[in-house]
C-alpha cells in the first residue's frame, strides 16, 4: 500500500480499500446475512459514529450504496480490458505449451 507520495498515498489507498470492502459487505448482506453482519461488526470500528450513512447497530439497517456516474472512467476500463486480454492470451500460450501456471516464467515480452 505504498505510494510515490509517501504517507498521503497510503492513507488514500487504505481508505479506498476500506470503502470497497464496506460497500461490498453491504451489498452481500441480503445473500449472506450472518457472515456480512460479522464482517460489518468488525469493520464498524473504523466508521465514525457521526457518519449516518455507514454507522448503524446492524448492517441490515444500512441502505445499499448508490453509484456516482462521474467516477466511471472509460480510459481505466479500456486499460483493464487490455490487461485481462493479455493475461488470457498468456494463459492460452501456457496451455498450448503444456506449461503450468504454478511455475513462474523467466521472461515475458508483451508487444
């Protein structure tokens, strides 16, 4: 979780991770109520009591979070799609050469 800017990047990345985990837990609460409640009770220690959006006695008292369309970046989505296709092609090449995924490669050249 280190960044180029030092402690500020660490703070931002840990807050982002916490937000993602908390929202994911809220989203899965209707499917896995007991597990998500247990996770939330442990994560609730990191939420301020003044924050009415994320602080409650139970995860089931919270609303499902709404998304912000302004945060969607098509550039990042394209980068992720290219990364995923590169990984898929690499796996197919490994399968064709009967190379196990468990063994690391010495070099990889991506053009």
